[in-house]
């Protein structure tokens, strides 16, 4: 069916209110003929037109011109112009109205596309909100029984429920180890859900960056020792620089980066360094000599649930959320996180964390609200 577009004023308003449409297959309809033929149709004396279909709202019509509104191969509607005079329309007028109809058709098509896209964006935002809410709720629901399991495992390992055989002790330690791993994965999912839903909040304070890096090396040293990898802070690292930021979240970022470097380094070292870039920024680096990252994958690694080499990551585990979470946390501080690598095994990778010396709390709130 075609929408009939006619004159302005009270008559036009009444036609819009009635929602008048015309079947495109209506044989005697001038409007339908214009649509089917995809060109303007003119009748300069309707009294001589057999089967003319008068509009009850326009009883004095003597001449009529119908101009299709075309966008490519699609007919969006028809301009229908009627006059109370005979011979009111010329071919020149048809050309002018054809140009006008084309412009209006393009505008109408753009308006429809915008409306459709706006609707899709709204639906996607709602789906994203529901996804984040679901992940957050599920993470909480999973952590509650898991914490209970880990708690009872700790109690039994401490011998509070009686002596354990070597087999029982070994089984409980496996439960504890895998439970902690599962809890870490759940926490990653929960953090990402919080970030995406805008519910992640930062609490800034002033702290010494080098002291924080020493804490990070202490926390991750056991993983490095298990693989016989040297983990250290470079001698030239700035020992004095302080920043105003969320120390808990920056520590989380650095632990993620260091653990990631250790996991993908089979032999060699992981080195940390902090230095001032200028009076407003500080740069922290984590350099390893592990597998390296292909140059075309240096941005891919920061996408959620994305891992460069699934055969390798299957061995070391993980959800693929550590780096994306770290980047988002750094960006919430007004900083940047990126990686550089030649992609050659043994030459490793370097991760760079650029942070402002002073993160403005107002910026943190604004970013969370967005």
C-alpha cells in the first residue's frame, strides 16, 4: 500500500488523520499508476478520465498530478497534487516536483533509518544492562557457596575437625587450590560487570608507586619461583614518585600484568619499572622475555574474552578478562594501558601503564556515570 501525501491546511490534516492508503495494484488509481510506473502521471482534465476516483475531501478537483517518491528502487510514497483548474500542470512542473519528491524521499528514508537505529541502540543498551546485571548477580550467587567451601577446607586443613590422613590432606589442598582459582575467575567476571554497568567506584589516596610495586612482586613471587623466573624491580626505577589514585585498583592492574607476563614466560625474567614522564604523568612498565605478542594482536588482547593463542592459554588458564579489566581501570583514572612486542618468541612483550600524578575525583565520578 502507498501513503498518499497531499496539500497542507485543514484538508491535508484530515487526510493524515484518516490514514488514507491506496493499494498499489489499484488499476484506475492515478497514485497507484505513478507508483507502478515510477514516473509522474498528469491528468489535466479529470472529467475526461474514465474511472477517475475523486477524493471526497477535494470535490472541486479539475486537474491532478501524481509524483512517486523514489529512493533507489524503492517507492516510499506518492506526491498527489490536485487543482481546481483545468490544464494546471505541465511537464516542467512535473520535473520540478520529481526533484522535490526525490529530496523528500531521501529525507524520509534517513528519518526512518535513524528511528530504526535509535531503536536498535536502545535495545542493545537494555540487553547490555541486563547482561551486566545478570553477570553481577550470578557472580555474587556463586561466590557465596564457594567462600563457604573454601572456609570449611581451611578449617579441616588446620586440623580443627580432627587429624587428616595424607590422602585427605592432599585432596583438601586440591579443593582449596581449584576453589581459589574459580574464585579469581568469578571476581574477574564481577569486576567487568561492575565496570560495564557503571557501578565500579574508585577511592583515591596518595601512595608511593615503588612501594606498591614491591607489594606486587611479593604477592606474585611464588608463581615466578615455581617457573624459576626472575622477578624484580629495575635498579633505575624511581623510588620516590607518588601518585594520587585508587591504590587497590592500581595494585590489581599491576598484579594482572605481572601474572600475565609470568604465565607466558617459560624462562628468563619479568622486570618492573616506574619513572616520571613529565610534571603531570608517571609511566610504569612490565617487561618480560616470553612468547611475545604478534603485532596485529596488540589491541586484540585487550578485548573481553579474547585470547591470542588458545592452545597456550588453555595451559595457563584464565578468562581473558584480566587485561580488559586492567585497561578499563587505568582509563577510569584518566590514563592509558598498551603493549608493545616484536612478536618473536624470546623477545617478549612490554606493557605500559601511563597514569596522571593526580587523578581528579570529579573525573572518576563522571566516567562512572557515563
